[in-house]
C-alpha cells in the first residue's frame, strides 16, 4: 500500500473509485487531516491556502456517508457567490457521475439569478445535497419549498468572504432552522477574528485544522518597483518576458480595472475583464470566454481572488498591491494550484512598504526584480537601497562639516566647496572599508 494513499482514509470502495477517476494520486495536507474528522462526525474549522484541495476535503467524506434510501436534504453546502456555488456544484455532479449513482443521489443548485419557480418545482422531490448561496436557500426554506431540518452536515465555504459580503447573517438564519446537533464544516484561507463570535455560537468542540503553509512552495514571488512608471508601461515590458498560459492582473476597485483593461487594449493586448460591476449574465459570458482561453490576460478585482475559481492561471500580477495581507494571500492563491508551478508579480511604490514588511515577516520570500529589454533583472531590495541612501546622506553631512568654509566669498566658491566635500567623503568611505576589514 502506497504511503499517504486515499486507501488509508477509511473511504468506501465507491468513493475510492471516484478518487481514481478524478486522477487524485495522494490526498493533500488538508484532505489527510479533514477527511477522517468529517467521517467521525466532528465539526471542523479548516484553514489552508487557496488551491490546497479544501473542496474535495469535504465533498469526498460527505458523499461517502450519504444515505441513498433517504429522500431528504442530508447535506447543505453554502458559498458566497453564484459562480463559486456553480463551480462546487460542477464537482458534485462529477462525483455523482463517477460513482455511477445518478439514480440514487440527487443534488440541486440553488442560486439567485435563476428561475425560482422552476427551482421550487424541482424541489418536489427533495435532493440529498443542496449547493447554493445562503440568500436563495433561505428564501426557499422560508417559502417551505424545502426543509433542511434533518440535514446532517452544513458547509460554509469561503467563510471570510461570506463575512465580508454580509451573508453570514443569512447563514445564521439557516442554522437556526437546522437541527441543533448538525455537523458544521467551515472552510477558509483566512479566519478573521470577527468570525470567532459566530464559531462560539454554533460550534461545540470543533476540530481546528490549520495548514501552516500560507503559500505553496512552488510559487515564485517577484516585486517590481514602479519608480514613477505607470502600470501599463511595466505590464507591456513584462509581456516580453513572460509567456503566461493565463495571467490574472489585479487592481483595487472596478474603476481602476476598467481603466487598466482599456489602456492595455489600446496597446494591442486583448484582455478579459471581471469585477462585481458586471451583470451576472456578463460575468457568466466572460468566465466562459476565459475558460475557453480567448484571453491570455484578464484584469480583475478581488472578486476573482475568492468568489470565482478560474483554472489554469500561471501568473498573478498585482498591478496594485492590496491594503491587507490576507488579500495578497487570496490573490496569489489563484496560481500554483494542485501542485502546479506559479508566479506572483507585484508592482509597488513607497506606500506599499509596510505591507511588504508584514508579508516578509510571514515568511514570503520576495525576489526584487525589474524588466528591461525583454529580460529579468535582479535589483537590490527596498530596505538595502534605503539603507544605502541613509548612509550616503549621513556621509554627505559628515563630509560637509569638515569642509573649510572661506572667510571671503569669491566667484566659484560653491563649486570648490562641493569638490572638497566629495574628496573628504571618498576618504571617509576608504577609512570605513579599512575598519570593516580589520573587524
């Protein structure tokens, strides 16, 4: 038996067959730790980086314990955005298909922007699994179109985004309408303190599973100092160096995203655009175009860092660094997924240095770079450069103190004093070097 094989996780043969058809060789770290806990009936708080296999960490054990004989909702899976709910549902359908259980296992997607009456008609025969956005599920529960009272397990995916978007209140209302002893499974790349109150209310002795690696090892992090250049100029230089399968370019806000996409198009780069300002129909069409590889570059806001899962991203470019560390982690987590390599490139200026410091303290190894004439160029880190400037300034001051000031001002005196200052500075540098050698 292979080490770390799924066979060691007490999954039924039908689920091991699904795993084989999904082409999963070994469970990821989060799967190894979460699957046994869910199979034991424990509530779980699972925290690990985006792309670490969280979705299948809960789907596999939940389907493992599904009762085909019960025609009632057994599993409720909630996600903060329609796109994410739809993507989870696609994985659910895949599992049902691979298990060859289309006649026994039923699942239904419940999201806004779809025909509500049609959804109600379909719910006449209750599915065992429902996947959806909290608002739409709550709406249908309140209309008595569906009951979730007998559900054994309730999943909150991307819990931090659920909190940020204000949907945690709808989740709260759903849990009030659920069985008191329901197994609660909460997953997120980050766990904000504001979620603790919610946890205390609903979780009794949960298993808290945290995978410490914030970012996968197979990701390269590069920083490029803008140095008074605009983002478009640097992206055009970058396009001569990198050949992305798909590059996601992040901005802070939809106005900037629209502006950047328009500027890049005028430079001859055909780019996709995705942000919360698009209508659901536009977003759906854009995602379809992106997945069919119409674009090599896509400009996006933070909606795409958490609410949407786009496959095949080889590069993440932060045209603007976010204001918080967690957003950086979410953004770059779009690449280097499922064991693939990825590159995160971030543009920065002086105002971003506090964030860079925090990220470096968290263990993110940045390469300080620039792009020139179609090639990568390594440059000194910001702190080394600022230290050098400080040393030069203090040396200039010290040399100036030692310059002999003329009693009478004659033509060209400033030039002479400057020359004298430079000579004294050179001598001070030479002495410093000698001192350092002796040490």
